[in-house]
C-alpha cells in the first residue's frame, strides 16, 4: 500500500533481503556479533575468535561472503574448543547466507520491513539494516558535524528495544 501512495520509495522486505554490508575486519565482526545478540544469542569471547578466524581465512581467498565464512566455520568446528561457539551461531549465520543482497539507492527514500514478523530472526535482520545505515552514515561523514543525510523512523521500535544495550552500542 505504501508503494501506491509513495511511488519513489524503495520497499525492502528484510525477511528476504539483507543490506550490502560486507565483513572486512575486526570491527565488522563486532557488528555481526551485535546482530547475533539482537537475535537473543548470548555472545562470548570464543564467538569473536572463531568468526574473526573464519573471516581471515575467507579474506585470504578474497571472498568474504557469508557463505564462504560459513564454509570456514565448518572447518574450524573440527576443533572441539570451537564447536560450542560455532554451533550456537551457525544457524543464524546460515539464515543470513541464504538472503539476497538488496540494491539500495541511498539518494531515494526507502522502507525496510518484516511484514509484521517480530521473531528473533526478523529482529536480527532489522538490526543488520540499522548497522548498515550506521556504517553508511559514518562513511559519508567521518568527522562530524555533518549535514543530516539520513532520517530513520522505527515503527514498532519496542521490538528492537528488547535488547537496548545492543542498539545503543550500535549507535555509539
């Protein structure tokens, strides 16, 4: 219905499309852990260690896609010290790996929605979008203050506020 009234607005279903956020370094692993926290997963140092190692291995192959990172996590799982950490996040990461990357024109308004789904998986996907927007804002304005470029409205924001610490850390 929104597209009917606002024809220039890009409508993106977060249940099927993820933002063009690429994992590159340690900071990106921290962002991904924030996404997993938003899905209700309790995160420990071991999660950071295994994800960073999988990312490093994927980067050596010049393919840091989620699918390739999952492949390296499967290889790392052979080490019993990593098995628990990998098992606790693998399913959520596999969901992200199956999603299509959305093509977003930041010069036009867009709406990201989950069709009313408030499951942990959908909250995780919305958090991915928020993190991507934060990364985009930071990239376009590395030294604030800057002219406002993004205006974010979160309808039903209470769903994301279940984990206020994760959301506030992301914005910081």
